[in-house]
C-alpha cells in the first residue's frame, strides 16, 4: 500500500519538489541580499533603538531614512508575499482534490478497493502518507518564509502578527495547507470528479480565508493595556498575559504595562523608566 | 448444494430510481454463470453489491455466507474485473502485479507472470498503451492471482473485437477449469457467453427474470404453434412467457411443467437464446409503456 501510494504520486511529488526548489532558488538570493542590505543600513540596531522611548531625534531621523531606503528597494516584495499566501490552496487543489476523485473518475477505485486490503486501510495509508508529506513540505515552507519575511516585517514596523506576514510563517502555513488538503479530499469524495472538486476546493478555501480575515479577526478581543504598580521582588499577579519580571531589587515600585495577546495590535510599549523593568510576554 | 452467492430481495436505489429491486437469486458453487440483461438492467449494480463496493438499500446479499460490504476479509476470496477493466494506466503490467502483491495477503505473482508471459504481454509498457484485449488479460491475470473462490467479471468482453473475445473467454475457462472457481460473468449479449456458461441469470428492468442451470432452462421451455390462443389453459403449460398472434395462429413461448399433449399445438424445442429473448422482450415493453403513459 505504501509502495502503491509512492508509485502513484512520485511524479507529482517530483514536480512539487521541483516547484519548491524553483521557489527557493528565486527567494533565497533575494532574502540574502535583503538581509545584507538590512544589516548594511544598520537597521537591526535601529529597530532596537526605536523601540526605546527616549531615542534621540537624530537617531530617529537616520533610522527613518534607512528604513525608507530599504522600503524603496524591497517594498514591492510585499506583493510577492501576498502571492505566496496562495501556495497552500495550490497544494489542496493538486494533492487533496484528486486523491479520491481521480480514482473514482478513472474507475480505478473498483480495482483498488476490491483488493485484499480493503478501502479503510487504503484511505488511512493514503491520507496518512500524503498528509505527512504535506506537513513536512509546509513546515519547510513555513520556516523558510519566517527567515525570508523577517527583514520586511521589521522594516514595516510590523510584528510577527502583522497582516499577511502572520499567514506566511511558522505553523500557520502548516495549518492552512492541511486544511486545504482536507478540503480537497472532502470535495473529491463528495463530488467524485476532479475538476469540480478542484473548483470547490478553491472556492471553499478562498471563502474560509476571506471569512477569517474579514469577519473573524477584527472581532478578536482587542488589546488591553493595564498599568499598575509592582511592589516587592515577586512578579505581579496578572490574570491575562504573561509578565516575566525583571524587577530591579532596589527599586521599591515601578510601573509595568501588560497587553493581552492580539493580532495586529499596535500597542506601544510604554515604560515609565529607562530600565524597562518588565518585559511583556506576547506583545511586539 | 453449496451456495456461493445469495441475494435476498436485494435492492439498490440511485436517487428515486431503483437500479435493482427485489432481486433474489442463488448461485451454486462451481458454476460458470452468465448474468445477461440489456444495458442499464442492473448487472453492474448487482456485481458491485456482491463485491462490497455498494451498500444494499434493501434486502441482503451474502457471498460465502458473509455480507460483503465493509468486509475486508471476505474480499480475499473474491476476484473482480470491473467494466472496461480499469487499471492505473501509467503502471506497467509488471508494476501492477507487484502492486497486487502489496495489496493482497494471498497472491500468486508467479501465476500472473506466467499467464502474461504466455499471452505475450510486454511487462514494461504502461498498460494504458496496451490494446483493449491485452488490458483485459492483464486485469484477468490480476484477478486470478488472488486465487479467488468466486470470480466476478463485469462485461469483460464488451470492448473487445470478436477474436479477442474468444481468446479471452478461452483463457478464462482454461484457468478456472481445474481450480473449481465459481465464475459470474455479465454481458448484454448472450451470444458472448452462451458457449462457456452452464448457469444463467437474466436481469431486466432492475429485476431477475430468470435464473437456473442452462440445461434445465432449455428443457423447461417450449415453443407452441397452433390456433389463435385467447388465454385459456393448455395442459402441461405452467406459464406463457411470450405470445405473438396472427389472425388465425398463435406462437407461444411457454414454461412447461409436463408434456404438452394437446394435438392442436405443434411443440418445438427452443434454444437458450429464444428463451432469453422472450424474457427480455417482455420486461422491456412493460416498462416502456408505463413510462410513456400509454396503454400496453
């Protein structure tokens, strides 16, 4: 069964890897030059310094100029990033939708489901292997993307949770790719023909993505800023959000700002003292 | 007698149309059975139910006493060659034999290879590029390599030319003759199967019209020619299957339950084809009349 799955999908796997390799060949040089420029312009230091509240006006101007130059040169890549969001949908279209639909459309389900292994095992092995391969690919893709978009995100003064960049990196592509594949398998099982299944997968994926983006995300709980004094050495008790306290032993009390996790929250970290006694867990 | 396939008021519905309805039949072991009926009569549906690809909507089907739907263990005993012999077209014959070994616990790869070698089928060409006859032979070899106790073939020769038909059936008979495998072949043409089968099931308009051993069926039917018949009882006749009349004369195809001794009737023996056609013609006309909404 494993051999059969490999034999059936090896060509597809080859083209997928080829596609990913081509993508890597295109993006890695861009990413490298982007990173070089980023460090040549000294933007890494800038990002750190600008986070500080009492940064000098001169530094701010230099840094802003640097970010502008970087933005002029690489800002258009944000459009490429938008295109990259569609990759999970493609995986769903070409790996998920034909998985069952192609067998039924070609009639080969009548051959393979009447062999001794039975169709339950067929489904388990097939979905398991294809799902596993997709997870590995998506993880690679997510890691690569995290590396690639990092300078762009910093230059745009956006955090990990910024629009679009959130959907590109880390475990998010894995989740969306698995979702697209599962949707494809479902559509292929219900509609039994490849083309309609692919169309429905695409429509369903775009629909769900748009619904999350437009309807759900704006309604996530908004950031809460709480300011309160800290007394003593121990960390304050906070019901939401994590506070890792770095309270200086000598100061009697100092204020600390905590923000609850939120996407696209642009909470300014307002620290009352230059020593920043608190680091905030899930804010930028 | 040992029954291989039993159906008890079996029914399968697609939407609101019954593809098979109230189908009751028993297939004894060791028979080569022909399942004959026009296109759309429910032959494929019956075979798919028997191999567990479909779930019955009514009644029950049992193969070797087990319900085949969802029964993985029972699948090992059933060889199935589906209509148009679907195979992975980009696989070579050798790869298909190898895949079969991976998909079945009991698998005689040597048997499949020997068969395919004897038939001159190239092992390294994608089966999609083989001729229809060769592809059918590959599918048959794969089904036989399972060493099934019941072999189901759905229209195995429909897409083959007459020569390939004969070769296919000959090689099929050669390979099941010794093993005692029960075979059920379907076709819309009796002529295809008449020479090889010893048991006959006639399916028409979703129902079993006739089932039995070929010799019994031929022995139990007679053609009577005599004066115009108006539906009265004739001695020795159990049922009139089909009647055609002219002004003065009637020709009846009847099922007998004894010798017809009435001197008014000339009794003739019938061929298997006469019997089958009589049963098929009957069903087809009834459905069509009711569907068009006109009186029969």
